[in-house]
C-alpha cells in the first residue's frame, strides 16, 4: 500500500515522542511491504517563532494533501503564564481541527495488564476495562458565542449544538459499537441543558437504525462517578466536546499515565493521530518522555485511516511485549522496577522497534 503521511511534531516533548512514532511507521512499512512517504509541517509555538502564525497555510495544505497526520503536541510555558497573549499555540490546534473538519475525537482506554498497579484505582475494579470514547470536537462552548460585559464583571459562553453535528458523531459511535460489544452510552446533561435535550433526541433517532445496539443515557455527573466506581460498565461512549474533555482526562488517570494514551481525530477527510498528553514542559529536553502514546497513535492511524489491522496489532503487541519484558519509562515505573529497566525515550523506542 502506498500512503503519504505528514509528521507534525509541534512543541516540547511532541518533538521527542513523534520521532519514535515515525520510526514505528517506517518499520511497519518495511516489514509488511508498504510504501510510506513523509512530509513535515509546523504547528504551535515552533510555528509562531518561525512564521508568526500557530498554523501556517503551508502546514494546512500539506495536511489536506496527505492520507493521515501524526501529530505531537502544542504548548509553551511562555503562553501558560500569559493568558492575554493574542497569538497562542493552541489556536493552531483548534484551527487544524476546524479546517480539517475533525468532528470526532476517539480515545481508546485499554489497560495493559502489566500497568494495572500504576493506576490509582484498585486492580480488581480495573482489570478488563476497555472503553472507546467518542468526544465531539467542533461544537459546544468551545465554538459558541462568548462575551464579557463592558465593566468586565460578567461573562458568558454559549453551549451550542445543531442536530447535524450530533447525528454525524452518533453514527460513528454506533458504527463502532457494532464492531465491539454492541453497547453505547450517551452522556449529556438533559435534565438541565436545552442543547443536551437536542443531543438526546438526536441520539434516540439515530438509534432506530441500530436496533442491535443496547443504548444507555447517563447524565455527565453520574458518568463521572461510574467511571471511577465501575469502569467495566463502559464500552463505547459518545458525548459532547466539554463533557468529553473532562471525562476523557478522568479516564486517562484510570489508565495510569498520560504517556500511554493515544487518540484519533477524524472527520470525512484526513485523520489526525496524537498522544492525549501535552508538550510536557517539566520534562522537555531530558529524553525521558514516554513515547508509547505516540507509538499507539501510529497504531490507530494504521487501523483507522489505512484499514491495516494486522499492522496495527503488530505495533500494540510490540508495546505489550516491551512491558512484559519489564521495561518502563520513568512515568510508568514503580518502586519494584529495577534501575536498569528504566529507559529513556529513544532506548524504549528501540525495544519496541525490535519487537515489531
Ligand atoms: P502535559 O500532558 O504536557 O503534562 C502533564 C504531566 O504529565 C506532566 O507532569 C508531564 O511531565 C507528564 N507527561 C505528559 N506526557 C508524558 C509522557 N509522554 N511521558 C512522561 N510523562 C508525561 O500537560 P500540562 O503540563 O498541563 O500542559 C503542558 C502544555 O501542554 C501546556 O502548554 C498545555 O496547554 C499543553 N497541552 C497541549 C495538548 C495538545 O497539544 N493536545 C494537550 C494538553 C496540554
């Protein structure tokens, strides 16, 4: 198979982990006889420094003309401490999502058995949990009208959804449920919010086309509680942008480390694959970032954008084997990990590559 991939490392540890993600794609191409070609594009702080723009048109064009994008992260301490900065790295991320029409963010939360002890949840509650979140990405309070009163003392943000936006992500989530346990949980706040009532009505309409899928509705507060109490109750979950933002970060903690979780942002065109973590200011340049989220993002890319299931599984298996062999990066090591098994970004990347 011939495919063109754009690598977009972005800022901080995004630069460090994406190198490993790309090497994994190269190894897969060599091993399975595919031909992947690459281009690189700027986003975030590095793009602002080079061009003044957090997502230059040239980057967007490269992404549009590719078959998939492997992205790192954006963010720089300079902006975190200056909320008034007009040009900001995360504007690049929001623009990329909007311009590429990436309306669905998929976050698989699947635990590797070897890492059960790294979670703050008891292993017996956690073992076997396997959740696939669908977070809507282009609507909600992030894109609704917002304003501040003239005296600066009152502000509002508008939570807004159209039926069309709910329907298209609902179909993606129902389709995924059909390929898994045929269970879907829709999360809203329909007891209070009008946009949530539209959300729920639309989900119910789409459900008529999927009679085999067992549909459950939960309010977001209840869902947040069940996620900690009984994570195995979830299979596929679909929710809006704000609730999804919060719930998926909560879910990332049941998985133990930010460094292990991948995500896919998809729409009807090019898909973007990225770790859920940010640019990791505190560890940038130290060579200790866990590259597994980027590697697992590459696995998602192979599966979802290219339909290469065996190749994707080969990557996930390699990560599993590395963990089984006892190797850890610092973030997933514990008191029982021998010092010689704690590896840096490149070294653990090599361990993964050698097992593909
Ligand atoms: P972060 O995800 O960068 O880091 C949170 C903590 O997890 C840090 O202690 C970090 O060292 C650790 N961590 C994260 N990824 C790791 C990895 N691969 N290996 C080992 N440890 C890892 O979140 P933050 O510190 O809140 O934000 C830092 C910057 O990233 C901010 O500028 C923020 O705006 C940005 N950010 C970007 C994205 C994105 O690009 N998608 C997402 C979240 C945050």
